[in-house]
C-alpha cells in the first residue's frame, strides 16, 4: 500500500485474456450492475474516494492478450494485489493465466508471497464436460501449486464478487494497518434481486481516467 500526504493508496489490478469479464467484474462491484455490451479494453483506470477518507482505492483494468508487455509489467510491479481472471468456457483462457502468472513472478522477483488470486468468471453459465475439466484443473493448480485463493464469480449475477474484492483488499492492506482497526473498503453491491430486496449503498465517489478502448 502506498502512502502519500496523509492518504493511503491501495492499488488493485485485473489481468486476463480478452472476454474473460475483467471489466464486468469491476463495474459490478463499483456500480452494482451488469453491462452486456462488450468493448475490448487497452487499459482503464478507476479510483475510489471512500470512508475512511485517508484510504484511496485505485483499480487497473488491463487489456487482454499479449500486447503492451512493458505497460503490463509496470502495472504488476506497482500493484498491491492482483486478480488473474479467466473463463472456464474458453479452452485456452486458463493457459493465458499461466504465462500471466509467470510474468508476475518475473516482475516481482524476490517476493516470497505474491499477492494475487485466481478468478474463474461466468459461473452463471452451466459448464459442459470440457469446461468442468478446465475449471477443476485451474482450481487445483491455483490452490495446490500456486498457493493462491480461487474464486468462481459471476459478473452477471454478482455472485462472489464482493468476496473477491474483500480478498483483494486484505491482500493489499498491510497486517499492521488492519490491526489498527482500519476499515476495509468492502461493500456488497449486488442488485440482482427483486425491488423488495434491500440494496446496500456504497459511500464512494468513482472516477475513471486514463481510459483507452479499441473496437
């Protein structure tokens, strides 16, 4: 976590293949909604001003694929916690995460414990036999081989999105800070039920900048 002028900046970064749902997960958490329209991302940056006032959350939404390696490496070096996102419905999606993790290892040389989690997105879509094998292989690799937490999420329904971000916050916030009683900026923002169900407010001011998309 980065300290600047009485303000702590917590930097989160999302990496993964194109179409895995990185942007959808971020927007589901920030806005409590799902946007079906897909746009290929080069790099988007979101920042949140939250309670407590001294904590600022910055979220990097990276583009998929092998493009812009220098930009990706710099983001990996500067991030406090990383989400590696894939879709078990795409055959090569988890393979992309393998080389992304390798890039993360090379970018964070010397660190004994890398602050990242593995995310299998689109859990709302039923798995066929091949997808089930991909998902199980990914979970076994993430937990047993990489020592990472593993989440099955749905940006569409909001399932496990709040839990994912809570885990990222805990990875990125130093234990000493947590012991001082600082609040983690975790809020449940799912809005997928009926109008009779309670909705949880997020005391945040969202800003988006450094945005670049390609069609």
